[in-house]
C-alpha cells in the first residue's frame, strides 16, 4: 500500500510540473513507436555453503503505441504484452514470472481546450495456462490449472470525457462504462468452483456484466536523459453491486537506457479486484537485457 501511495504522489507532483510546460500542437497523421525488451537472468551454485538454488529465467515484453490525429479528432491505441518463465533446479515445472496482454483504444473529438468527447475500449487477458502449486501425499510437487487465455478475460468500454494535454499526459472519465468478465465454464467445472468466487461469475455462466464508473490516467515522463517512467492507472466501481468497492490497476514501467540496445527495466504493478482476490495483488519484474525501440 505504501508503494501505491508513493507512486500516486509522484505522479501528481510530476504531472503538475509537466502541465506547466509549453507544448506544441500535435501534427496530423499517425505517430507510432514502442519497444521490445528481453530480460534474462541465470544463477548457478556449486557447493555454496550459504545456500542457493540453480535457476534460469527470461521475460519478453512489448510496449507499442500507434496514435492518430486529424484536426479535432484524436485516436490513441496501445498494446502491452509480456511473458516470462523461470526454471529452478528443485522444481518439477517451469513457472510463469509474467503473463499479460492488454489492448487499449481511446477516441476523442475536441470539445473545448484540452477537453474531448470520448469513447474507449479495453481488453485484458493472459496468453497461457496459469496453475496453483502444491504437494501430493508423497511430497512430490503437483500443479492444477486455474486460469487460461480469456479465463479470465476483461472487456470494458463506454463513452466519456477525455482531458488530453498530449500523447504523454491524459485522463479519461467514463461514467457509463460496461465491463464484461469472461471465463471458461469447462475449466471452472474441472476446478470444482461452484460458488461465485471464480472471478465473480455466477455458477453455470461464462460471463459477468457490470455497469459502472471508470477513470483512467496515463503519464509518461523523462526523469533523466536516459531514464523514462510510464504510469498507467485505472479505477472502476460497479453501480449494480457493492458500488463502494473500487477496483484499482496501477502499472509503472521504468526504462533506464544503457545504450541503443541495452537497458535496465523495472515494472511494478498492483491490482485490487475483490472478484479475483480480496486484497492487493502485486508483481515486480526487474532485469537488464536487450531493449529495441521502433
């Protein structure tokens, strides 16, 4: 929780200072750019008295923007995808360290100043099976499938109002947002999850519909000439059930460039969604690897 508050405070301070800077009007046409990163880590131990476990891990990530501007119209699109695996000497299985796919599309038509009438769509899911791990009666490690592609999958969309300074600083408010959660009924049946604890979807159904308020913000800044930080924040509350509960998804991507192809990358994400887990979920991925901008 302290990390979330610290990150939120940093975003506010930086956004205020950045908003005061003079920004040129965007040029019409497409503006595309992104990067591909590959992080690799390996540890090996031989008769190491203080302990240690041989392991190898790798993570591949893509962060790509393709935005379009024409007159009073703006259309911003973003793809974030990452997948990572680790293998340790004493484990029977390769385990995921990262698995994420997200597509976001936001259209705006200028209303006044930095304000636009807007509409957005967002899709979130994962690439492959996710497991829970344990041990059998003989002490052998076992795993059970718990999630998969589009199980869960989250689709949100709705009209709203967009405040956009430029491609690196924008905030969208959508008071009538539809949110659909998808699951695989067969996977759920195999798990024996018969109540509504499987991502909030009612027994016998493969989806859940919500109508609520969505607020999302994006802020990217340069901390130094070779250090950039990207902040993505989404808040959502469901009018139809327990409106006081607010879902939160915050991601911070920090890229510290060493040279044209090498960089140190840090990703921190925290999620609160009581339909998935009643508490904060957090993940942190850090590594030095190949980073290619395009």
